[in-house]
C-alpha cells in the first residue's frame, strides 16, 4: 500500500486506476445510500477520484481508504448544503408542499426509506458505521469530530431509525408532509 500511495503522490495515472479499481464501487455505494440518487452518487464518485488524484500530494496518512472516504463525505456534505439552498428557494414558490419517498429500483425499501428521512448529521455516521464498517476512530478522523460525539451520533441515528421503522409499521410507509 505504501508503494501505491507514493506512486499516487507522484501523479502516476496507473496508480489512480488501481485505487479506483479498489474503491470506486464501495465509494459509489456509500454515496448512493447517503444521497439517495444513483446519478448524483456517480457524479460525486467521479469528483472524489478527481480530488484524490489532485490532492494526493497532501496525503499524510497510510489509511488510504479513510482518506478517500473523507473526501467523499466532504463532497456529500457540500452537496447537501447545495440541495438545502435549492430546496428553500423552490419551496418559496409553492404554498402546499408534499414530499413522498420513492425507492430506488431493486433497493432494500425499509433501509432506504429510513435513511431518506434521517437528518444528514445522523445519516452519514449510520451509513459509515453500519453499511461500510468503519471503526468509531476512523469515523472521528473522517468527520473531524471526537470519538464520543461520533458514538453519540450513531446511537441517536439508530434510535431515530427505530422510531421511523415503528412509524412506518403503524402508517404503512414513510411519508413526510410539509
């Protein structure tokens, strides 16, 4: 891995291709679950590896996977901010807004529904921990938060997902009305 990182730092395109082969599917799945959009996940995955290539010279860790996920997470956060702004602007023209969840084809409906209504601050840690298997320490490094805070976010996210599941079972589905 050290040799691959060194080659990547020297802007070796073959090294970038190796890194992409190793991580692109994992990063795409991570971003797809967070964003709830295959197209957006593809775009952010591509952006992630562009940043990996151009920022490799500043890589100061041997945990390449965590560093790549940090880039992907930051891009997702930035996208969430853009989406919030667009959402606020578009809602100003609409008096009565109804938002309903539409699952991606072939996805696990219950998990994707719960993730779709989970606030970003809980969604990111839940996806990282439960679906990507990151340790709390790795998550703390990626999210730039203390380990205790990350544990708390995961705990609260799990609690909210459990609540959403109970609501879904009572109501027959997850719907948000505004």
